[in-house]
């Protein structure tokens, strides 16, 4: 694993392949790194989340990237609120107030 030979942050993206057991072998190979070899792990097949996490890490030192990540997350929040509004309008009983 590349994490054992670099001091850079490593983000593991477990993938579900045709010869895996629902992707668990991939998940466990990333999660079970020994002490001293940290690897950030995102959900199965969640390369998009890995990219967002990488941008968040970079954004701690680069204000431009940090601002873009913050704007992206604000847009996500707005999308969720619109979806909640739509559910409320349709009379869905399990929406948050």
C-alpha cells in the first residue's frame, strides 16, 4: 500500500469488483493498516467523497480551494432544503421542522 512509503496524506477508496465479496475485502484492506500508517477511508465506490476530502485537506492551506469547498457545501445544503420542502409540500409525515 502506498501509504506505507509516503508521508503524504492517503485517502483510500474501497471498490466493489467482480471478484470481491461485496467490496468487503477492499474495505478491510484499507481499514486494517497497521499503527503508524494512517489512511483516510471513504465509503465503498465513493471516489467523489475522496475528491471532496482531498479538496478539504488542501483547503486548510489554500484559501481559494477552501472557499470553493465551502461554497460547494452551501450548495449541497440548499439542495437538501429544497428536497425537504418538496417532501413537506407533498405531505410526507417524516420531515424535519
